[in-house]
C-alpha cells in the first residue's frame, strides 16, 4: 500500500542531502513521522499546508515498514500511518511537485480523489 508525505522545500532538500529524515518540526515534536493515505492526503494539504506552495509529494510503500508503522486514530476518527523511525530516502518510490492553483493544491493523477 502506498502512503504519502508532503514535504516543504527545505525538508525535502534535507532528506535528499542526508539520505534520511525524522521529519518536519511537527513530526519531531510528536515523536513520529506523519503520513497520509490516498483518501486523506488532500485534506492534509488543505489543513496543514493551505498557504504553502512549492511542496513535494512523496509516495512510500508500506511493505517492509510494518514493525515501525503504526495506524493510529486521528482526524475525524480516521486511521493515519505514523512511522516511528527515520524515513530513508531509498524508501521513497516516487515524488511529484504539489503546486497550488488558486486555493487548492494540484495532485498528480487521481491521488487524493476528485478535486471537486
């Protein structure tokens, strides 16, 4: 199953340079790396990155992470994947820019469902 992480430019650059990351400041404060599913990633962008552009969407396969990935109840009772270790750059399957057009972020393909 694919899960998704939204990175700000400096966070993505740091992961690319170091080869791993413990995440954004919110991840460090919470003690785990926050991820979203295809069903929740659009709302994550709207809630936590509403005014930000030049973001990077990273897709990560959960297979092989099971021991360190916990599915925990969060927003609205939905289960969210939380990684309790560093994310390694080689675990990122693909990335795509996540630009803003008007008030919304533009997701690749059908990630995050219908924009309407």
